[in-house]
């Protein structure tokens, strides 16, 4: 027997049936085998009854996660006016296809004093995507969950960021009120293939 080769066995599959890394042996009929050549990078093996082997290599179907980017920020930002200010929490993602969607998930530590309501908004570049208002009594610190599904329709680098403002009341609104390691805001951008 030769080292490194599968010995020929009467009635067995001959090692010469495959000739490249990644080749697969597949049945084309009862007691009949054939070589299925390796697919292109990024393709997946898919069942297809129209093919001789019942298998083919195909592009990944839509609805799959393509890319993930994340960021965090815990520098305290104060807003004492009704004008939005940047929190420093932002993430940039470059979609691989214009048809992809981008799911934004975030946790934002915010606070306020003297019965002040906090305004929060999410932007894609300079475009406001979603605004929300957090109202609480007295002085309060909370971590808010934020979810948004966007269709940016681009393959260019796209930045998503959060801003806050004093929505109502006479006090101040805060992002990362204590500015401590326990008050990190987190944002994740997930590209989902169409």
C-alpha cells in the first residue's frame, strides 16, 4: 500500500474521482457517484433536484447577517437647552449591497433632574431616523433600549449617531450621567442581506 493514497478496493470509490481541494463525492443515481467541484468563495451547498447530483453551489439567501460593527461611549454629555447635542455614541458601517438593511441596537444611559424630560434621536448622517422622549419624575438615571431597522440604500460608509436634548422642563438632560465605566452606552449596527 502506498502511504498517503486510498488503496483501490474492488467495487469501491477510486481516489482519482476527486482532483481539487474541496471537491465532494455525490450520488447521481443508484450505485453511481460523481465529483461535485468545490463552489466559489462565499457560496453554500444547496439542494436542487434539477441538478444531476441533486446539489449545487449557490449564493447565500437573503435575511442573513452580513456584517456587524459596534461602538461604546461613556463621556458625560449635558444638555440644558432644547437643541440636540451629540452624545459621542456612534457607529459606522459600509453595507455590501444597496438592498441590505441595517439593524441598529443600542443601550443608552440617560438621566435628568428637576422633572426634565429627555429627548433622544437617532441619525443616519444628517438625516433624523427616529426621535423619542423619556419622561420621568424628579432626578432619574436609566438605561434605555433603542431598536431601529433602516434601509440606507447605499454601499458607502454610513454613520449612525445618537443625540440628546432637554425636551421639557427647566433642568438638564444627561447622557452617561456619571461618566463612569458602569455607564457605557453601546450601539451595534448589523447589516442584514436582502
